[in-house]
C-alpha cells in the first residue's frame, strides 16, 4: 500500500499488525504491533531502522508525506497449518521406512 491509498481511504493501517515502511530517502522502518500510532499526519513509534548491513533502534516520528510505501503482513493460518501437516507427514513416512528396514533386517539376517 502507498501513502495515496491511505489518504484516499482505499486501505487502512492495522495497528495490531507489524508495520514496515519506506521513506523518500529509502530508509526502511519496522514497528511491532502496539509500538506505533498515527496522529496529525505523523506516525509516532518505537521500532528499528533496517538496512542490509544493520538494524538500528529508532524512537521518534515520521511524517506521512515522507512515506513512499507501507507493508503489513497478515499471517496465513491455513498455509501455516498445511506446512506443519506436510512436515509431520513426511516425518511419519520416513519413520515408517526406517522401522520397516530395521524390521526386515531383524527378520531376514544376512
């Protein structure tokens, strides 16, 4: 989402989700839920400034007019459940194969 989408009411910032934003000078900020608020066209918060080489603590404000992009990630519960189920199924198949190999070796020794 971008600043225009927010200003024109096409999208909203969810204060209960993590927030990533990038400013005009390409500074990338990260705020955890409940660590930021918006008042009078300014975002106030406590978070971090992230770059490819470092993470720097940040506490202060960012004018909404300086923000180029805003990202919020919503966890996909069904995808997470599917991933965990898949991993467990593969683990079960591997365990059964190991057990049957051991059982076969015990029944028919060389």
